[in-house]
C-alpha cells in the first residue's frame, strides 16, 4: 500500500479514537496489515478488516459503523478530500432579509445568540462524551487557547523606567556631563520563560481524553515556541515516551499522527510510579524538571505500587518549581479523590485542577501562566 493509503487509514483510526473506540497502536498496525493484504478496492473487505482488528468488543461495533459511514465515501470506498472551512463559515448559512430597507448582509441577532450559546455549551462539555462531529468542532476551537509561558527572574538586570536605581549607569551619565547632575537611571531584574513539562497519561482509563490532551500539549508547544519558551511533552502508561519532536510539528493533525506512530502503549495499563521514576532518573533530576512547571494529566488509577508513586512525586516536588495535577474527573459532580494514585500524589502537588472540557483547559492555561 502506498504512503497516501496509509495516511488515509491512519486518519480513520484517529477518527475512531476520537469517537471513543479504544484503538491502540497495535490494532492500528494490524488494520494496516489486513487492508494491505485485502486491498482498498473492495470496500466490504476493508470494512470487515476494520471490524476484526480495531474493535475490542461488541460495544465498539455500533460506533465503528457510524464512523466508517461518515468517514469513507460510499461510492469508491475512499474519503474525499474536504476543503478547509474558514472560521467564519458558520455565519454563511444565516438567513438574510429580503425586504426593503434591510441590507443583504443583515443577520438575525437571535440566530447569532443561539449559535454563540451552542459553542459555549460545547466548551463546557466533557470531551469523552462528545460525538465525532462535536469533537471535530471542538478541535477547531483549540486555536482559541493561547497559553503563556510562566516567567522566572534572572540574575541579570535590565533597563527599566522604574524599580532600583542603577548607580553605575547614573554615575557614567554624570561623568559624561563633566560631573553635572544627570537623569537617574533605573533597572530591574530580567525575566525569561520558565520551562514547562507535560506528562500525559494515555492508559486505557484515559483513552477518552488522550486526543484532547495531546491537542492541548500541541497548543502549549506552539505558543511556547512563539514566545521563546520551552515545552517538553511525555506520555506515561506502561512506559515513558518522549513526544516533544512530534508536538513541534506546526499542523495539529500531522502532529497527532506522528504521536500515534511514536507512542507504543496507547490504552494500556498505568504504572505512574515506575514511569515517573524513569523520567526523574533519566531527564528530570538532571535538569529538565529542575525549576520547571510540571503538569501531570492522569485520573490516578495506578496499577503499580502507590507508595512508589508517592515517593517519586515527593522527588519531583523537590526539584520542580511547581507541580500541577490535572484530573479529568476533578470537576464532575460527586467526585472524591479516593483512588490510590491520587491519594498518594496529592500531598506533593501544588495545584489539583479539573481537565475534562475546553473551559477547564482554559483555566489550566491560566494556572500554568501564573505559576
């Protein structure tokens, strides 16, 4: 199968994952192998190959059928390229008045308010419960997030219009005037962006949020590069995977494809204590986490030893500037942090915030910016 066919099929697996079907990397590779043997000319064969390799149980079959029908063209079995929709295209279908005295571009304010209300509702919806169409709309709304890197003060000073008196510069200015009084020069401590480290749980219990969290990590990375900051991204599950290179790809869809090809343990188990220890031993304590803002995205369902997780979180807190734990269930009614992993980690966290909707992601952006 050519490269273009592989990208089409990988796009279909991402659409399934966005719809809530737990498509792991192994299942995606099995699907590519099966369709490579059967070919894409027979749509029925490609359909059955996907059901056999991508669905984990009977509950996935109905979603698979819906996504397959929506993604693939019914005539030739391949998805047609869709033209990019401008961000204001939603306003093109608004009714216009045809009476006298009304301009052609006049819009019904009630319709505009209804549309704005619908988008606001979508911002507060749990991303794990969205349909495929709603997730596509939400993906476009991630561009509204503008993370700002947290700042730290440096040892060097810079000129400023107020602050401390810069005695050296003031004296030099006076000497240039032959000892006559000169304007007082001021200075302040310089600032520079603080490193941000993102640890994203991609285990089975977090599969419904993994796609949205990686899109959020992509926004952190791209806006950080624009402002001179450094953002490092890792996925944690049964092993630790460094994803920074994939997140630096400017296009979010290509970045997620690269991430899917890099992460080997999608929807697997959770060993946060072991993976966090590996991160600290190899990267964190040597400098990546030292003085950084570390954000852990996880629901805290730990299959390993929770005591080990608590010990490694204590190590992390000692070297990091601030530790933020993001739990997708934190903002839900009736939630109590009783999971063993959360209980072990919370004493060593500076912030414990929600992370299940675009609105909570925006709040997280502010927490990180103020760290």
